[in-house]
C-alpha cells in the first residue's frame, strides 16, 4: 500500500510517500481502507520527536481516519466488511496517513451518514478532545457561560458547536480574519484578540477552555467565577492561581472513545455540528499540511485525501 512513512525525526521533509506493508488486523481490530485522514498539531510534535516521541522507526503517523471496513477481526462485534466508519487512532496505533490502517474496534464508530469521508476524517481527535474537555471535565450545562480560546481552530470549532448544542452561552477568541467564522458557528460573543484583551470584556464565566499556547491561560484566572473551572489542553493551570481565585482547573490528554464518536455522529447527522474543513490535500503532499498546521493559524481542520470514495458513498 502507499503510505507516508517516517524513518527519522525532523522537519516536514522526513514525511516520505512510499510503499509500506498492509497491516493485518488482530482479533479485536478492524482493517480500514482509508478514504481520508486528518492532520493534528500532535502529528508535528511526534514527527519532530517531541511528546515522548516514537522509537519504532519506520512508523506511519496520523490519528484520524474515515474509510470503509475491509476486514474485521474474529472477536469484532460492532462492524462488518463494507461498513463506512471513522476512527480516532490511539497514540500507540497511529498509521492513519496510509491506504489501510488497523485499529481496535472501540476506537471507531459508524461514520456520520450526512457528510463525506473528508469531513468525517476531520472529526475524531479534535471533536473528542472538545467533548472530553467540555462535557467530561467541565460538566458544561445549559445556560452556563464558556470562554473558548482558539474558537476557529480544529478543537475550537467543535468546542463552540458542542457548547451551543448543550445550550450554553459561548464567548470565543480568534483573530480578525476568523470573526465571521465564529459568528457562523453560533458564538454569542466573538472577541478579536488582535484588538481586544478578553480580560477587559469578559468576567464571571463558568468554564474556560484553553486551546491556545502563550499567555491566554495565565490571563484567564481572573475571568472565572468562584467555583468555576479552567480546562486547558495546552498545559496545566497553576495550582496557586486556582486557589487564589477560588476556582478549579485541570489539563488532560484526550483518548479515543467510541461512545463519544457515536454521540458526535448523531449531532452531525442532526445538523447540530458541522465539521469545518479549510483544505483537502492529496496524501502525497502531506508536507504542505504540516507546514500549514505549524503556523498555529489553521481555520478548522486540514484533511488528506487518500482515495476516491466508492460511488455508493457520499
Ligand atoms: N491535550 C490534548 O489532548 C490535546 C488534543 C488536541 C489538541 N491539543 C492542543 O491544543 C491546541 C489546539 O489544537 P487544535 O487542533 O485546535 O490546533 P489548531 O487547529 O492548529 O488551532 C489553530 C487556531 O488557533 C487560533 N489561535 C492561534 N493563536 C491564538 C490566540 N492567541 N488566541 C486565540 N486563538 C488563537 C487560530 O486562530 P487565528 O488564526 O484567528 O489566530 C487558529 O484558528 C494545540 O496546541 C494542540 O497541540 C491538545
């Protein structure tokens, strides 16, 4: 099969488009014929050898795919050959930048029916992260107010829509170029961080989701109401600041969860969530996608096209 293979850590030039052996599913795994894969900032950290790195060269990166089940392991109960699925491949699995990948069945779910494979591939890691932050960690409820830093990015575009689906009031930050996108996604109070300091116009929120690097976390403690929570996906909050302000805080690493993918598929098919894909790039040109993601100014998601979907599929 064709795949993007990494033989050594380094810049985008270490992403080689070449032949690789087709993986074989174990009893509890499915083999997916990949139609599309998405690119995440963590892929760049792994390529560079950060984030614990990977020592098992050569490896195939990529943690998000959408495709069709080619083969199901003996103990697999939820899928059969021919099912259209999307999956969040774990850190240990990866391998999504390829024509075929294997994953445990509990990292996959049936693909939302109303969107194509490219939009489906954009969902798993980013939307699961947003869900685990807002629902599992923050317990966001209707009529609460959430401030989302980085509302126009991969995680942010899903976080905004998940929060709106839970009938929360949403405040979100992005640059001037992405203010229209924030409004289209339903943000109640969009903030252009290039002209307005959020701490000048925001106070007493129930939840902050911090999805950007830099000083946004350090500036957030004072805008949360007593008893509220900061969930950071880019580094841990400072315990002393949390205590000083009488608030809670946490950071975490997202994990694959098939139930969340199933719930997301329902929200997508009922039009409560629409994945934002700003570019679809051929698999062989993955280096372009990594360069774009490294800018930290991607709008929504960047997706790699791996194969043409069969005519029977959207
Ligand atoms: N802990 C975890 O499990 C986990 C999971 C997923 C992601 N992450 C991390 O979370 C971060 C976000 O991930 P992602 O996939 O959403 O990244 P992304 O798609 O690359 O995010 C890009 C977005 O960030 C916005 N942005 C950049 N600087 C900003 C600022 N100062 N204020 C507000 N918005 C700003 C950009 O908007 P403008 O272009 O308008 O500036 C852009 O739309 C990354 O650092 C990623 O590594 C962690």
